[in-house]
C-alpha cells in the first residue's frame, strides 16, 4: 500500500465464480437445489431425446432406395424425400418444365430480399415488384396477354400515385407528367368502357401455357402468401384509417366489414369464393379458382392487419396529431408523413406475427382443391411404394416452413431495432 498515491484504491478483479461461463451457469442454472435438479433432469431428457433422434434420423437412416420396402426395419426413410422432392416442391406442374416454377421461386425470393434493404424503400421498390411479378407469372403461366384496359389502369394508378407522393417535392414539369399520365389512363378507360377503343391486347407467349389447376407446391404457397399480404397491407391500412374516421358512413362500413370478415373462419371464405361465387356470376362468366382463393386470402388478411394497425394508431399520443395540424399539413400529408410511420414502427411485432400466421394458413386452400407445399408433401404419401413414412415428409415440410418463418421473425427483430434507434435512451 506504500506505493499507491494518496486517495487511490486498488482495483480488485471480480470473483472467479461470478464471471465467465461458470459464473453464468452458477447464477442461471444452479442458483438453488431446485434449479440444479431441474437443470440436470432437463439435460438428461434432452440428451436422451437427441441421441435417439440422431440415431433414427442420421445413423440408421436410409438415404437412397428404389422403394419404401427397403427402408423397413431401419431409421428414417429420407429416400422418400430424394425420390419425391420434385413433386413436393412443384406439384403437378409439367415435369419437363420444372425449371420454370424453380426460377419463379428464385425471383420471388430475390424480390423479398431486395425489398428488405431499406435503401430500396422508394420508387425503386415499385420497379422491383413490377418486373419481378411480371417474370414470376410469365414463368408460371407461360403466356400472358396484356390487355389495353390493364395498361390504361396502370397508367391511371401510376399517375395518381405519383401526384400523391411527389406532389409537394417534385418540379412542375414532373407534376405535369404525372397529371398527363393519369389523364391518359382515365380518358382511355372511359373510351374503352364506351366501346370506342377496341379490345386490343399484347400477347407475350414464350412458353407453353400451364393452367393454374396444375400448379402446386412451394410456388403456390409463396404466391398466395406474398401477393396476399402485399395487397392486404395497403387495404388493411385503409380499413384502419376508415375505422377511425369521423364520417359515420365510412366508419360504419369499415367496422361492419372488419367484424364480418374476422367473425368467420378462412375456410368459409374459401368455400364461398370457390362454390358460391360462381352461382352469382352471369352465365358463361368464369373466374379462375386460384384467383378466387387469392382474393379470399387478401380479404381475410386485410381485416386482421387493419386491427393491428388500428392498435398502433391508438397508441400514438394526441400531441402528434396536434403538432401535424399546427404545421399546416393536410390529412394525407399528416397521415403519410407523421402518423403512419410511427404507428407502423410500434406494431412491427404483431404485424410479423400476422404475416407468419397467414403464410402457414395457405395450407387451407386444399379445401377447394389447390395443392400448396404442405398438401403436395402429404400427397407424396399416396404412392403405395412409399406409403407408411409420414414422419419424414412432415419433418421435411416443417423444416421448410421453419426456414421461412424464422427468417421473417429475425428480419422483423432487426427492423424493430433499426427503426427504434432514435427513441433509445
């Protein structure tokens, strides 16, 4: 102590038992006799289950075999997955054309990955999804006929969106361009409805046409979930805003629609879309069954998303609304620039929970004869040569679903941290 300056204290190292791995185990796993016994019992149980599972799934597993009979008396029959993986992933799509749904899945994954980059959250996102969606459906259908009505509708929508989002920051020339595009679309649609413009379409047919009843597997799951949520999200936002509206008619319609959709199971909507809707259509008019299922999913998901977003809107303090009004912002500017960004940041966890739930709920489309990934996996067991191995098929399907759902949850966690950096203390 003689060589220490006056007033200083020697810095002592923390006790060895309180630091490192052993310190963490002592505090969290063996802090008392009860915790110690529980920890030991769980370790023994997990070890026993793990050893037996590895023995069944890896050590004694059969990886290749001509039929399921060669798997009898052994462990897991992964030869079934090796033999049926193309049917599990792509369903009844023409066998020699399986590269098309494979590229469609890769395209959708690329769109989702690029969309997760916050630097793309601008007009580039519109181009990514427009080009990616065109490539996806061209690969799945093989032939697309773009009607003049669709072109005019896109022109009207793009012009209106451009004026809405760029009206306060764009140059006069750009604003006039958006107005001209919207005017061309509106006038063209009126002339088309009046019969002045002919029913012209642009055919794009590089591949053989494949009807939707032959689609199956992972592409169906991804299309139903991805595009269902993409269209349901803005529709749910509008429902949430409408439910908080001060106009009685708008509020009543939104409340009635949300409560009606949330009060019935998804299966009932799918049955209505598949069985009941064709009965109300004019004679000779048909709507593709896959499209009807997609619309049912959009309606159902939008009602649930609306309630999640409404919770986020209610969580904002009243001062945010008053501050936006004091700045002289109109309703659209206040909602888009001030209110919605804060509300959506608050509800990221429940939104992702809703997304994950609907990604898995796509398996319900089996009720109307559409085979998604889980249903094609289950259909692989119909082959009598491979009957009797459901555990392997369902474990493989569960692994694929887990990869998608876990990726969504981890990205949501990352996004929640990034968007809340400015609010940390």
